[in-house]
C-alpha cells in the first residue's frame, strides 16, 4: 500500500486521479481528508470516481490550466503528506523485523498508513527508547558452555558391571552446572554425616569473624573430621541439639531430601545411629556449597576452618573423590563407610568433597550401597572419581 503513495507525483495523481494533473482540486476539502484518522487505499478521498464507465477518468477534454497558486499549494500538500507518511512508518516500524504476511504480532496495514500526526507519537518514541533487547544466551565463563558430561558413557558402562547401587553428582564451580548419575532412593550417610554435624555446630556458634568454638569443641571437631572418630561425633551430635537442630540447619542450607536419624543408640544396630541419616548426592552438593561459596549461615572463618580439617584428613582415609587426582591438587573431603547388615555384606561406602586445581574446580558427592565389602566400594568410587577428574579437564 505504501508503494501507491510514495513520491509527490504519485500522491498528486492519487489526489486527482490523473498523473501530474490537477482536476477540480479543492484544497480545504482534500486536506480535511488527509487529516483524518486513516488514509483510504483509494487515496483520492473523492466520491463518484468513474470506475465503472470504462474510462480512466483522465480521458476527454483537457481541463483548464489551474492558476500557479493552486499548483504550488498542491505540491506543498504533497510534500507534507509524504513527510507525514514516512514519519508514521518510522514511528511504527523502525528497528523491527519484517513480518510474514498475515502475522499478528506486528502493526496492521491501517496502523502503518495512519498519518494522524506528522511526527512519531509519544508512545512510539517511548517504545523505541525503552524496548528491551532480544534475550541473550546466559553468560558463562569461557569454555564452560561446551563442557562435557563428566560421567559420560564410560562411567555408565563401568558401573553396569559393578555390584550395588551408585548415586553421584558433580557441580562445576566455574560454570554453575550440575551433572547427575544414577537413580534411587536416599541412602544412609555413614560418616559423611559428620560434615553436617560440623556445619551445624559452626552455624550455632559462629559470631563476628571467628568460629565461635571452644577449645574442647575444636578438639572434638578435629577428631571427628580428620580421624572420623565416632565418639567425638556422638559428643558433638548432642552438643548441637541432635536431629532437630541439624534438620533446622539443613532446611536453611537448602537440603530437601536429608532425614537425620531419630536415634543414636538404635535397637539391633551395633553402630552409632547418626550414621543411618539418609541423604542424596544433590543435598550433599548443597552442603558443600555452604563451605566453598559465601554463605549467610557460616562466617568466612568458619568455612575456612571446616575446609582446613577436610584437607587434613588422615592419609589412610584420603580415597574416594580424590581418586586419580594429582598430589599437587587441593582436595578437601570426608568419607564414610558402614556395614549395614553385618561385616561381610551390604557395605555403605560414601565420599564427598571439593577438588580445586589443575584447571578444575568442582564439588563431587558419591553414595554407594550394596557393596560386598568395604574395599569393593572404595575401588568403585576411586575409579569413578578418576573418570570425572579426566573429563573435567
């Protein structure tokens, strides 16, 4: 429709119905037509056009020559109309993409031809000034967007030939991505629950810039994490307020599927009952994140204190998520092992921790149950951790 109105010559033709001629043009009546709300597609505004007579309306005797004043007025009107049309199109279509015919998300034909104002409306100017840019892809650090699954087909193939059930999760601190392996119900924590006890203790005691722990509590915490001492863990379990206070801390830390054990001395169970607390790898990642990223629950000193204990775990217990990791890389971890139904079968073997260095920075949590022996479960996690270390590079 715009092509029919473009240019002074075509607009003059549209006004009179004849190319480059003025035929009984009435300036006041015609200007009133163009000052209306919409320019009609006929563009003439005159009634009784000879459309059905077989004549174009331009044939026949030549009209008298119009006075030069009329010609100048007509050409001036054409220029004003053309400027208004272009301005209207700029107001409605500037910066937008072309739409396919029949599209409903763009301005209508009538709206595009509107010349109610010779300048863009305030609404159009506001839309141009404040319209949001097209959504951009979420920003990630260089190389993170294409990072491959750290478990991969090799891990799935390896675990397919292993006994028991393995659940795992990896969180990449550089990209914020999390990967999961395996499906199943929450599993018993065994001694990795000691990390939950420590964080609850630090959250309860933490004030200002320190840890808030007494000398005796620091001694118990060191024994509990570095040596995985059960008596120290039982003492601190009670000191923090038991299952109820740990559950409260977990809720604030974002753990949604962790259930603290309701007993410490459980009938028919030879080991401390806090080891029967159940959890998922995802919840353990959430717990680890409280230590490696700024937290409203733990002070900076408390976070560094907990990590220092996890980095200083006794050498005989430095297996699990450290599997395949070079010695110069920093690893802060806590492991757990517990025979659920007698010493000869159904071992729960777990490992959680933070691996940082060698171009990698990630958290990892692995839970395994149904292992025929303690060493069997350790070997499974060591091999899986080595695969993750290799693929995260």
